[in-house]
C-alpha cells in the first residue's frame, strides 16, 4: 500500500472536501489542523491519524509532519490546504497583514515541505499548494493576498525544480469558492450572484471542485505533471464572455 497523504489544514472547506474524496478512494491519510474539536471527529470519520498544530508555530508544525511519515514507505503526498483571504484597498493594508499572510500561505507551506522532504522523496510523493486566480489576473483590493499567493507560486516552481525527479510539486489556483473562509464575500446573495456572473461557467466554486483537482495532482494519474499552476476558476483566468 502507498504511504499516507499528509493534509495540512484538513478541517477547512477545501481540506475537508479533499480528505473525504481521498477517503472514498481508500487512500491512507494523516491530518493536521489547529483545533482538536473539529479535527478529531474528521479523523475518526475517515480512519486517519492526526496531529493538532498551528502552522504559524514552526516547532509544532514540524512535529506534526514528523508524526505523519508512513512506516517504511514514506509519504505519497502533501496538500497544504491552509489559506487566508484579505480583501481591502491598498491604502488601507497594514504591514502586519502582509507579514501574516506571507507566513500563513507561503512560509508555512515551505516549512511543511522542508520538514517532509525526506519522507516525500522516499515515497516519490506529490505536493499540492494553493494559489488564487487573482495572482494571474490582478484584481483591485487584493494586494495582500496576491502578494502572499504570488510567493506560493514562486515557491512551488522552485521546489518542483529542486526536488525533481523524486517529488512532484504543483499548485491549484481557484476563483472564489463557497467555503467558510470566503463567507464574508459570499454571504451577501447579491454580491455572490454578481461575482458568479463574472465567470464563463456562471457560478461560484464548490470545495469539491477544488478538491477534485488536488486529488488528481496527488495521484499517479498526474505522474508527468510538475511545476504547474492548475486553474480551477470557471474560466475566469482566461475567458471573457461579455464585452
């Protein structure tokens, strides 16, 4: 049996959808999240090992990753499903917000992969990180999160080059997805409808849309894919259906 997939941020909208999708495929997993009260029931539901850790606590994150390694076979994958959404005008953005977004999205991912690199190499694993359509498109009011997620894409490509051929590294770049994290943008029905209408496929993303892409990149079916950003965005990154 292949080694486990390490899912960091397993209790978020996309992390939870990915966990359940992999469980349905009988993929062994090890789950990491901040809060035991939501993590432990999910781990029990899917029969996975787990560890509680905040990705902003480097020592705790490294300890959780160390617990995850498969006995003998190494890790078959790592999905860093942690993220943030900071949407505000550039003139209102604070230095601390840039730093926290970078630490959460990019530095946390780098720390996790660094801690798991030997186990991933042993297991010929696949790493999946998460960006956003806003990096490629350039949206107003997105300077904080686009800066952090742009760093994620740079990290992904550098890791893909350095860890090849033993480890593949890719990223998924969603458009706005109906997760708890995005609730401030989606709870207003009029706003959600307006944003949905900006997509060639005129709806918001669902967590399982994103999880399906991540599961593909974690699987042997994507065995000749590395260093890529896969847009799962209803066409928003490339298509304009209205003048």
